[in-house]
């Protein structure tokens, strides 16, 4: 079974393995005001940084918004922005004793 690992799933996993596992399974909770504010600030910063980064690069040295396979990463591009990495990974739930505190 192919599983799509999104940015939210990855960030959820980094904050809490169990939250990441639940998000991977498609479960979503209600976001707090703080989480919505932090997400908005992160999105604004990301937009500014990407614009600045792309302005500094020469033509042909970047990919933006591409769908990448591992083989494509071997091309040695200097900047890859807003890309989706397609790969087949096996997933298993975190162990029961590693739940979030």
C-alpha cells in the first residue's frame, strides 16, 4: 500500500511519533490558535526565503514544484524547491511505550 507522507505528517512525527502515526493514517485533530498562527508565520517566511533563493540562482540550476523520483536527485541541481519526492516506503506504527507525553 502506497502512503503519502506530507509535510504535516513529518512535522507531526517530529513533535510526537504517535501524532505522526495518526496523521499518516488520515486522522486529524482540531488545530489550536497557536498552531494556526505558527503555520501562517512559517508559510510567510517560506515564501520570502524561496523568492530570495530563486533570485540568487542561475537559470537551469533549480527545480520548482517538481515531482521527483530518487533517480532524478542524482542530476546534482543546486536548489530544489516545493518538490514532492516519490518513493515507496514501508511503514510500521511506533512502539506502544513511545507515546507522546
